[in-house]
């Protein structure tokens, strides 16, 4: 009789072979592989006998990302922690990274037409592994959050349409959750200050017909929340 643990491993291997048969030239970390396999298994069980329906309305065109609410942002940045603000002012934030964008947004007076997007949220197809560049970008974000303790954020993750829709939804969830985990467990930001949402491939900015357009659709945005 096959043990349940052995059966789980067998099912996970089968799912991974099915989903990633066209992506075997990419390297996946052990952690991401196990998590994706578990999520895929749960998704198959939960979605049994259901039909998958995309949330993109083909008649209304492509999605447009919302801008940051300037009034909300301004109120959240009113209070600063002196010691952490000193650390922020002495930090060499990399031009273009999310923390740099936030500070420039603050200097501009919190306009309503601003969009904040992670610069280094670039993932290989089918992967949720955080690159060293993205890890550095997240670390810089943590410095801003510690300097302004009232700031609460929402991170929204999107993918392109490469591969299976259900897998892309799981990848979207995992990618943004990995950033939250990095912020909280490694850099000490309180969990209740960070909300994460994964949209999968459901809200493309443009078509997915080229590498350039797919890169635009695969993105992680930051918003401020009360």
C-alpha cells in the first residue's frame, strides 16, 4: 500500500512535469518548487468540476493600473520616526527603485497621477525566486517603512499569459507573498502594515504578443492604504 506522503510526492512530480515541460531550461529553487507543487495540488482539488473563466473583458480593451491616492499617502507620511528617518536620509537609494520613487513622490507633494512599480520585479517564466536586485530593492523599501511607521501598503502582482492560467494565478500570489515575507521576517516590518493581492494574468496592460509586451504585463505595483 502506497503511503500518503509517497502519493503526494508522486502527484507533485506529475504536476510539475506537466506544467513545466516547456520550461526545463530554467532553474527553480527547492522552496519555490515545493510551494508551487502544493498550491497546484490544492488548486486542482478546489477547482474540480469547475470551469476556469478569465476575468479579462475582451470587449473593453486592456486594463489601466490605478494611480496612487495622494491624499491617503500624504496623511500616512505625516509622522516620522526620528532615528529611522536619519538612517533613511543617509541611505544611498538606487535611482529608479521603489524606495527612490516613493521619496521623489513625497518631494513632489503626493500628486494623484503617480504610479509606483517595483523596478526589479523580473522573474523567469514559471518562477517566484527573488533576485538579488529585487532583494536589495525590498530592503530599501523597508528603510522607508521604518522611517514612516504609519505607512501601510498594498502590493499587487500581475503576470503575463505564458503558461497555464491557474499556475499564473498561483505564481502571482507566491511572488507578492515572497516580497511580504522578506519585508516582515528579514527586515522587521510589521505584517499588518502590508496587504498583498495576486491578479495572475487577468489584468494585462497590453497584448502578450512580444517579449516587450509580456514584460509590461508582468509587474508588481505599490499603493498606500489607511
